[in-house]
C-alpha cells in the first residue's frame, strides 16, 4: 500500500496520519496534504449541498388539553421533494400519531405519516411546507466496497452531525420488525449512534445511496443502511398506494428437510423445502386446495428451500398474478395454481 493511500485511509478512519519521516521528500508531503485537502473539500461540498435537506424527526402523542407533543421517539430523515415528502425509518415513527420535523436552520414544522413499511424499516412522512430543500436518490447498485460514504443525521439530538467512512461490504441481510429479511443491506464504517436512524448515507457526489437503519452496540465501525434502490421502490409504492403492496399466500410454514430417497425419486435439488403448518380459512392457499402438511418445493419453477425464499419471491411478484407451486403431498408431486392476494399490512 502506498503512503498516499495510507494517509487517506487513516484520515477517514479518524486516526491521525503518521508524521513524515525525516527523509521524506518535501514534494511527497505536499502531495499527501493536497490529497487530504481534496478529500476535505469533497466532504464539505456534500455537506453544504445535502445538509439543508436532512431533518430531525420527532414522533409522539398529543395529550388532551396539552399544547405540546409528548415525545415517543426521535430520529432523522431526508427530504426528497420540495413539497415536503421525506424518508425515515419505520421504527422512528412506530405507533406515533403526531410528528414534527426540524430543519438545519432551526425551523420546525408539523408533519404527517404518509405510510410505513415494517418489512424494510422505511416510512414516508410529509412536512407541512413548500419550496423545501431536497436531495436525490442515487443508484445503490453502483456502490463498491471501499468507496467513500458520508452519514448525516442527529445522533443523541446533536443536529446536523456528519461522519465519514467507507463501504465495508454489500449484500448483507437483516431481520425487520415483522420477521422478514431485508436484503442487499450496506455495511459501512461511518460512525452511527441512536438518532442517526432514518438519516441519509451519501456518496461523494451528494447522492443518497441509503437510509441508515441500524448499529451494533458495543461495536465500532459497523453500521447498516437500507439501499437507495429499495428505498426508491418503497417510496414510490407508498406515494402511489399509501402502503407497500405485497403478495401473500395465506399460510404459515417452516423449513423441513427432504429425505434423500424422496429427493432422488423426484429429481429435486437442495435439501429442504417449506412445510405448511397452518392455513388461513379464506386465504389464497385454502382456495387453491392446499392442505396442512403439504410441502412447497418450488414457485414458478424456482426452487424453494426456506420461508425466506418464499418471501423473496412474493415480494417481487405482482398481486393477483397466478403462481404455479410445486407441492409435495406425501410422496406425490402436484402442480398447483394459486392467485396471491395482497398482504394485510395494517397495524
């Protein structure tokens, strides 16, 4: 690793760069300083450009005959339209009825919940106002491990806090509050603390590449962010429908192993499938004739080995479009057509 790279990485990680040795060439020192200055200018430019769109979000209840809101939670958010639509985390707004946002200039205004999605820990709120500062969602699929990222938010109530780091890894998974897997999570080293939730993760061009969602307590340099491509889809779903529409089958299931003899007989790959352990009385599975004890092997020809595989398929499948399930009933293989309904996401 060259000295220039070492200086930059040590600067980003918060460790003071080593002082040049006595025999270090003066031109090399100047080059290091210029690189660090360029890094600083890049971060400052992003903060100046995006900072006004990053807001503090307070969520709570308003008691009868009380003029003030009793806070239940707080976090961060980022405005994405000039008329006040903003993204934050679902766990920031969870169960609250009244909201207030505060801009970086100290201006506060009320806001309303447009919709939330516990499955991705994202929510959309709308601030009262117009001609508000706003930011742009970038393409998270273009991120690479090692890339510079900048986090903004309000940790512990300290407004407009900036931290920097690099993308540590891509494609991580987390469990959401409703038990679903959130996929393609971004792991990074930009320090996060309580209150950063819902704030943006930015690239060096000032594009929002993710919404910060989780930290690991007692660990340093490990933060997790919902990718912007997921956030864009959720944002558009909520603006269009007031909710995220997901298909469901009306079953509860569990992964179970498939015996080698049975797998060999039916030419099945993989070692497990999803056994149905309960069926909703009026759900799609019951209408299609599925029974408790049936084992789902595939959906539209794609192998299913776990509940997460089934959730992954259904999250991308249009509500109301027929699905063909490969189902094992005792030793018989069945081909069952089922029309998924819209999942009830009401709280």
